[in-house]
């Protein structure tokens, strides 16, 4: 074998090694969900699916508990390439695609059946919207229903107006809207809610019962309204340029596997809140009854808030699309 041929083969071998190393992706995914929590378990389940279906071509590292930063930090780190993905709640998802906040108008979606139907119908629209922004919406699911928690009994909107309400930082328009509705709001990161409650800088907050239990927030705010304010959405985004580096057949398999797992995830997460409420009641939580007149007050407040946000946070067309799907579901499920 001539020296020239040996050199050519050496270059070819080096090229193959280089290509092999390039095809092995490490996906770093951040989340504020606590390590070991049900939401963290879902992410690790999805990570295992991706690694298995890629036959070793993908390695996934989940950074839970906010160790990679709060949700705005996670978005920033995806943009500069320090993270390749993040599991975000709807407030953070709304920083990328504001239209998604149309799904979270208070008291608009009333139960799990309506929520599942709207999520299914709106998924193609939001998948395309996130792609336009450079992200693949790998999966999204409900993570419970938001309730109000407070130090004192909480029945009417005026009860809440008399308190300092902790509102997650990240969207000044939402904070401004709370204030316009007469609430004394304090903006703070999710990670600071417990500190705020313990120091007395806030008296109330809103979150799913499962989050209030896991983060132990309810110990400093042991009154809960039974009203389901809005569903909490979690979406897993992968940076689009990284997603496109995965071979197309593997991408298809991953999406199929995630879709088949979603129903199990949804069923599991829907059971978290009732279990959390029972556990917190055993530890001293009081669920304050809401009479019909107070329910009507809260619902009227939701309508006022929606009117102010249409055209500001999300277009009327998206809001009306959600309304249309809700009307379709309710017509086929009378009395639910």
C-alpha cells in the first residue's frame, strides 16, 4: 500500500470519528420543578425515551430544582446555547409565544375534560408558533389547577384585595392588570414565595395544590379557595437547531413515543391535586367554602381581566378560537 493511500485512509478514518462525535448529542434541560417531584419524574421518563430511541446518539441531562436558574434564566440560556431545552410553565412560555396565555384566562376553562379538549385542538397551532420562534414543543400537559392560598380566610375578591398577593415575576402586563383590578400585588420569583410568606412581605399566592404542598408554602398560608382559577400548563421545549440535528426517523419515533406517553402523564398529574389537598388538610389546611354569590363575583372578575388582556397579551382571534372549542365541548357534554 502506497504512502499516499495510507494517508488518504487515515484522513477518512479521522473524518468518520469526527462525524460520530458530532452525531452524539448531549441535551441539557432545565426546570424549576424540584428534584424527585412528579414533574421531575416525567422529565426523566421522557429523557429515558429519547436516549433509548436514539440508540445512544442522544444523552439527556435534567437540571431540576432551579439549579440552572429561574424560568427567565432558562429561556436566556437556551438562546445562548448553555441549555438545549427547558420545561416551562405558561407564564414563561408566554414570553416566547404570548398567545398561549389565552388558555389561562381565569375561570374560562372549568374542568379537566374541557382542558384536555382545548389542549388537543390548539396543539397544532402552538406547535407551529413555537417553531417560528426556534423551538420544538416536544410535549405539553397540565400540572394541576391554580388555587388561591392565604394566611386568612379567603372567600370573596375583597378578601384577597385586603392582602398582599405574591405574583410571579416575568410579565409586567399581568402584574399591571392585577393592580388595575384592585389587588395589592408583590412581584417576586417563584423561588422567593416561601421567603416572602415567612417574612410577611406577602400574605397570599396562587399555585396548584401539589406545588403548595411540595414547596411547603401552605404552612405559612393555611387557607385555600376551592375555586379552580385556571389550569397550569407545562411545556417541554427543545431548541430547534439542536432538534434538527437528530436524524429525522429518530425525531419521528421520539414524537410518537412522547404522544403515547402523554395520556399516562395526564392521568397521573390529574390525581396530584386531590391527593395534595387531603395531605395538606391533615397538616392544618382549611378549604374555605365559596357561596354562589362569591363564585359569580370571581367569574365576573375573570371576564374583566380577559377584556383588558385581549389585544394586549394575545390577539382576539386566539381567544375566540379557545371560546369556540369550549362551546363545542360543552354542547357535546351537557351538564358536565
